[in-house]
C-alpha cells in the first residue's frame, strides 16, 4: 500500500448522515448531525449537554495550507502523512489538561478515531485570541519598521529579533467580519485593542463584559500551562492563537469554553530550546514549512503579496512539492506530537475506511 493511501486528503465526502450541508474548511470538515441523531447520541453516550444540543462530527484531514493555499506533493501525495492525527492528538491532550487543571472545558465530547471528534455546537467568540511571549514574525517586522504600539500595548525601544518579551502580550484580532465598531475596519483578521472589545463586547459575541476578563485569564492560564509543559521537553512556546465560545451543560448553564484547536504546530510557533540558546531558531511548527516555501520558489513576493493571490493559487496548484519536503513536515508534526503526548502517532492504513467503520458500527451514523 502506497504512502499516499495513508493520507486523508479529502474529508467532506464521507457517507455520514447529516442534517445540514457539510462545512469544509482548510483542514477540517464539519458534519452537522440531524436533531434526531444528536438527541440519540446525547442520550446513549451520556454527554453533559442539553438533551436537544446540536452535535457535529468533525473530521480532520492531512491537507497542509500555508499562505492561504493548499499544497501537494509528488506521487499523488495530497497531504502530510500523520499531520491530522498529530494535530488532533495535541489539541485533545491540551484540552484535557485544561479541564483537569480546572481552567475550562472544550467543545469536544468524544474522540472515536484519531482523525475524528464529536463536538457540541458552540456560539463562537468573534476574536482570534493571540498571545505572544517572544517578538518574531510579523510583530518583529512591524517593530523593526518603527512601530511600537500593538493592539493598544506600547513596546519599549531596544528589543531584538526573537528575544523574550517583558511580559505575555495579548494581541487580539477579529475573527470574521465584525461590523459597526468605531475605528475598526469591517474585515477579517484586523488587529483590535482591549478597549475595542470591552466597549463592544456584544458585537464580539461575549455574553457579559466580565467575560472579557475571563477570556483573557483563560488565554493566559492556558498559555502558561502549555509553556511550562513544553519547557519540560526543552521546547519554547513562542506564540499561539486560541479560540473561545459558549455552550450549555445538561443543566442549561452557559459556560465559556476553549474551542477549535490549541497548542498545535498549526496554531502556534514552537522552537527547539537547545538551538535557541545557541542563537538559532529551529521551528517545530508550520512556520518551518512557510519558510521552506519562501526559499523554494524564486519569487517569494508571490507568497507574501496579497495583491498577487491569483499567481499564488496557481503556484500551489501547478507545483507538486518534492515528497521529501512533505515527509520532513510529517516528521516535524508527528515528532512534536509524540513528545507532547508521550506515545507514537500511528498512521492509519486506510483512514477513510476506518472512520466509516467506527461511525457506523459504534455510533449508527452511516447510511
């Protein structure tokens, strides 16, 4: 069996019984279950959710996106072997740690397969909750260009590239288009200040102004927990993106939860500690793949210039990357995952067939 067959590249066509169209993102596809199937699973599995809570099956793929494009490799390798399982394993691990430490719950109710989550529908907070402990990437480029204010926070002069910041910085941006906020463009991924959020908390889907404090606390506590655990592995948690939302428990109580994914190589920068102490940056995250692409193509401006998106899409569509490039990315993802969870990431021989089998036999969701 070829390596390509072990990659789940397409994940929005599975014969899962649904009550709404499948939503397919860059990496995950979401299958919203019917009201009847949701209620049945709540009763059968004993989930701590309202009896009528909408549920979904979330299936992660092995696709890899960078610079808003999906990339592929030679020999029909349309993803990165082990990437999806690594991301799910890391997120599930950190979500469990957060719950065990009394921080907050997540949207995950059950993990029936390494590539699958059963989740509760949440009302998302419309913020990309970004936390930074080191100055690098886009923040460093802006700082080196003379900027000192980031999301309303003033940075001192004299900082150097890749150095640790004086404190954890929370630099949020909009998630999707949030309209009607003075001074904030109605566009996705726009930097915002804490005052923007507090003054317009309802527009960002917060239930109360006090929950702005709560989200910042959960972001900082979650960051510190992951940072401390990674430090034990001599890995540095550089920066990350969290997402939050609201759900209700079986008693109808609303609670703010972590959602999407946390502490993964896709949503975070993770550096090797030993290399950093020697003055080198060795990425154990997707940033390494981004840097590789910038070096691989002769005109990196295509990847960085949003005005050249059509050319960029053509670059991704028409260029199969060398297989060893994607295997190096696989080693990064599975390697950091195995460090974090303490066991091997096993590649499914036929992930699609396995998912269909378990969701049919154990959950009755395959027609």
